[in-house]
């Protein structure tokens, strides 16, 4: 690699409040040769407010593959680039992965300018366990795959972070109650760092109740945080005892459905357990 090769900076930008822009992010955006934007107009508005006039080029999911070779050439010839998304940290449910992967594979320099991220901001105020968590991003938009994914997540013991839109949160809460049980502690953090920032903390059933009665509360962007299951993991003595009792009165498929709901495990896993009830 020539010594003059440039650097690709991954720059986090505010998720609502412009004051959250770090001095280093601001400096990087004014010093690089090109800013790669998910949406040049959206980022243009932000840059104008910051008095930054750096050239902007679009990089979104539909042109990323096409743009990568020319950006790699630019980096090789010494140009510095900053990648930004519409809000928060690029690549977190946002474009940039293919560019990153290609830059790393080509041995080019990539450097983060960390800052806001809705997932971490929501987790930090949800009041749910933060020692172990997992980021699920967006669930499938269509009902059938979404429900299937939630069923798969029902046995997760770490706190779950799910991105949602105000429009879909009600459907996701309904499906979460079905998959995880209504008494699972959860939080919805909406419009973080903005004028109407609100964090609701309740059980899943309580949150569903809250939003069903107040559709105004559903406007804007939100993050759903769900506590991990605390029930014994599949195969523990309690779940096996429960299964044996259930099998005395129910067919295997119905027993598996009840177990999956009660213990927060995937239905498939519960069904497999009913096939070997003698194990302990
Ligand atoms: N890259 C961004 C980040 O670092 O958070 C996330 C981009 S993703 C396309 C957009 C989703 O992030 C929204 O649907 C919502 O779930 C969440 N989000 C973004 N800004 C938010 C905010 N101010 N308050 C709550 N959630 C937000």
C-alpha cells in the first residue's frame, strides 16, 4: 500500500439532537475529501447547520456495490472519506458493511469516530439488565416471519434490543406478548434526544395496553428493549417435570405449545423435549 493512502472514517452523527455531534466528528467531516452519505440531502441539512461544506456523495443499499471500487481507488490514491448514515452509527442497521469489508480486505485504513447509537442510548435508560445484551436490529416486517423470529428469541436470556418504527410497534408488541408471555419486563424508548423523548417501562402486556389506548404515543422512531427470560433453560429439572405433567393430559403438540409459552423457549425445542420425556 502506498504511504499516501487515505483513511475511511466511520463517523457517528446525532440521533435527534445536533448538540450530540462530537467535536472530533465535526472536525473529521470538515477535513475529509468526501463524505459518503446514506442520503445526501438529509446530511446536507445537518452539514449546513454546522457550517461544513465538504463534498457529498451518496452511498446507500442500492448503489453500495457499484460505488465500492471507485472509493477504494480514491483511498488508494490518498483521499480521505467519512461514511455517515442518516442518524447514529453507520452500519448499525444502516448501509456500509460491503464498503467496510472491501476496505479491510484491501488492507486500507479504517477508523471509527464513535458517538450516538439509538440501541445503546435506549439500553442505557430502559432500566433493564445491561450486563449482557444482544442486538436484534429490525424484525421482519411481515407478520409470519416476524412471529417465527420472536418465537426463536423467546429462550434468549440476555436483554434484547429491537429497532422499530412507531407504525409497527403495536404489532410487534402483540407478537412479543404471544412469544415471550405478557409478564416479561420491557421498555419502549421513543424519540430519544428529541423534544418528545419518552421512555415507557412496564411488562410487555402493560406496554401493549398503554399503546393500544394511546396511538399518539406511537409516533416517531422507537427502540423496544425486552428483558431476557429468567425461567430455567430447556432441559432443567423444572421444565421436564412440567412437561411430564402436561403430557398426562395433553397431546405432545399442545404440551409443547404450553411449555414454549411458560418457559420462553422455541416451540420446536419444546416439541423435541416431548419426544424424549424419560430424559432427566
Ligand atoms: N444507525 C442508527 C443507530 O446508530 O442507532 C440506527 C438506524 S436504523 C435505520 C433506525 C432505527 O433506529 C429506528 O427505526 C429506531 O428503531 C432507532 N432510532 C433512531 N433514532 C432514534 C431515536 N431518536 N429514538 C428512538 N429510536 C431511534
